[in-house]
């Protein structure tokens, strides 16, 4: 599916459990659709690097590993959305994270006259998440570190040939993954319920390859536009 298949702007929220590949899918969707991707984590770090009053508020929090207060993140999201060109849609990646944030988003989108079209949840079971994340390694000790899966023999060999070695993140250990999934489910279920009640929620299987997941989402949007 090409960009020409989507003349209409889409306003989207993308949710995904740990290991679901949410960032990868968000990047791929942004290549196919006329939209601005707003990845809250990356955008927060960028904002913190800017010598602005808001950036100076955020930087100490991020440096200390603290969460940015909901009131502040809501204000930033409003500013980011206001900067989206009129001829583009948007994809929110990493926001909202709570029912309070979702309700604040509802209100600001009414004011901006940019209602959501769909909330897409990438679904991944616990066993699949453990398989993906527990096998993830980072090739370090080289100029440009990269992430790989230990089942990817070619990538492992490339790391070793460049003089690198593999390390596992602490949060990619099975027992930690289980806890991350528990917390994600606990925090996200109210969001899913909220968007299901509004008719916006659509779920997509996150186990296939990224290209197939992206195609499934694009087909979903195309079909719903056709029948909408």
C-alpha cells in the first residue's frame, strides 16, 4: 500500500506491550501515511536539550530518572499537536499512558478539532514477549552499538567480527519481563476499556514480522475509511 492510498489525514494512538515492537511499527506507519509521529519519550528528551523554559523544567526530572508530571506532559502534548501541519495527521506513540491522560487528550482534541480516528493496540502474549525480549542483546564495545536477537547468527557474528561483545539489559531477564508485562496490563487495561467504549479501539496481532503488522494496520485503516 502506498501513500496515495491514504489521502485522508489519520489521527492515531498506538499502544503496545513490552516486546510488541511499537516503535518499529510507528516508524513504518510514518513512512506510509501523511502524519507526524509524536514519540513522547524521544520528544521529551529533545525538549530537555533545548534551552527553553519548558526544557529546563524537564531536564532535571529526566536526569534523575523521574517521571514527568501528568500536568506537564499534557501541556507538552498540546503544544506538539498544535505544531502538526494542517494537511497531516498524527500518531501518538507513548502517550497516553493512563486514563487521566486519555481523558485530557480527549478534551484537547475537541478543542483542536482533531478527533481520534483509531486507537491501535499491538497484542503480544507473555510467552512471546519473554522469547523476544529475553533473547535480545546489545553489541557493545564498538563505535556504533546495535541491538540484536541471539537467534540471529549473522548479527552475532557481525558483532564479534567488529570486536564487540554481547550484553543483556537487566530489564530483559525473564522474571523482570513478567513484572513489566504485569505492570503494563494493569496500567493499560483502563485505557483499552476507555477506547473500547468509544468504539475507537482496534487490536492487531504483534507476533508476525513488522512488515506484515504494518500492512495489517494499513489495510484496517483503508477498509474503515472505505466504510466510514
